[in-house]
C-alpha cells in the first residue's frame, strides 16, 4: 500500500528562486554573485598572508647546536 505524496515531496529544488520577476535579479545577485565576489576579493589577501608567514618561519628557524655553532 502506497501513500499519496504531499506537494512538498513532489516539488523539486531549483537554483533560481520562485517569485515575481522584479525580485529575481536582486535575489540572484545577493544569493550567488556577492558571496563569489567576496571570495575572489579576499583570496589574494589570504595567499599573501600565507606566503608572508612561510617566509617568517624560514628566517626564524633555529639551527641545531652541532651545525654552525661558534666555538667559545
């Protein structure tokens, strides 16, 4: 015995919001374009900070006591 499906089970997800045409473009811009734009703007800064942190780590690496130590 199968039960009839409700309308929420038969409707499918869509990438585009349903609604009036006047809200379609603002909804797409705020839902999809702004987050992608923020990621593209922040990504170079993250890469720069990662490279700068790697350079600092290379400069401040302590040497083992057996290599390059001065005799006293």
